């Protein structure tokens, strides 16, 4: 499953807007090789003249994604991803569809492992970092999806039945006990958003898919650049970058204050991995 396309309809922060502010902060807004005011002479968009720009910019973009993900920003959440008709358990000892407590199945980027073989038509999404919750229902039905449990100490040893019931995120896989009937899974997860490395990329038409992130990204790139130079202005840039990130986080927390949130006791996550690892515990 590919990352979302980045266009004006999804985001308003172009790489060019970010880099223009970086150049203004670093006093490099003069005309450059093309004699265009504002293109800069040191911090340019050209990977030939300024090969350090894209690595620095992508480092700041990754930081933005991580910090917003840690406060539960919804732009990093994917939901209602459906896997239909997962294969039934296949026991090496007992055969297809037969219960075997020694067998576990899993979903990973290569597909679904049923206990004997990989089914490559069930890969996890390419942009998935880790799941937060899963639900299941019987394949071929119009039933509602029922929440699955993610036990904090790992899945219980039990004879497989018609439903998966439990899951565990381990080794970058969704691990299950397996089921004796085909089931559908609904998946909710935190995703990675695009990064930008093409040497032919048009900065003016390439957008970061996070609203209102221009100031943080520009000041954070400036922090990295000032660190490289050992600039005496580094401390002030760090304060500004931290303040802009605080404002982004604070906006998300204020949004969450309009939601009804109840704390779930540890060890009773009911499929919510954030609770198990104490993320987003407010």
C-alpha cells in the first residue's frame, strides 16, 4: 500500500516555502547561480551546489513525524485497513484447519503465514510503523468487527477456534494463534509519511503532508546547519525550533481535550497497543 500522494489539496507546506524561510533565517536570500533573488548561494535547492540540504531537510521531516506521532496526531494514523479472507490455520502436525497450540500465524510485509506457508497476497501496508488496534469478523458476513485483545505478556496458549481473538506485535509482525475459519481483520496503525530524496524533485510542487509545519521545519533545518558550522547563534535557533514544535503539539492536545477519553487499566488493553506501552496515557 503506497504512501499518499502529496499535492496542494492535502498539504499547504511546500519544500520551497520551507527552504525560503531557512535561507532567510541563515541570511542567504541573495541571488544565486541563476541570478534569482532569494535562491541563495550556499543553502540552495540544487543537490549539486548544496548536497547537504536534502539530508538535513529529511532529518527535520523525520523528527516532525516522530514528535507528532508521540502525541497522537491524527495525520500519522491510518484506520479501517481491511484484510479479507485470511487463510485458516494449517498445522504441520495435524493438518489444514486442525487446532494445534504449538502453531502461531502472522502477518508481515511478505504476506500471511498460516503455520505452513506464506500467502503473499496479504502484505502489511508499506507505510506501517506499528499497529494500535485490531478488530475481526467472520469472512463473508456483514457482521460488525469485534475488538481483539493484545495481552501485555504475550498470547495465551490455547486450542484455536473460529476467531483469532488475540494478537501481539513482535519482530515487526502481527502474530496470531490462528483460526479454524476464514476471518476478516480491520487494522488501525501509525504510519510513516513520505520523505524526499530525488535529485530532480521540484521543491515548489512537493509538499510535506502536515499542516502548519513550515516554521518548525525551517528553524530545525537552521539548527542542523548552525550545528555543522559551530555557529554562536545555535542556542537561539534551538529555542525557536522548540517553541514552534511546542505550538504544534499543543494544538493537537487542545483538539484532544474535546474528546471523551477514559484511562484503560494496564494489562487490560483490549487491543490498544498504546495502553500496553503507556503511550498517550492522558
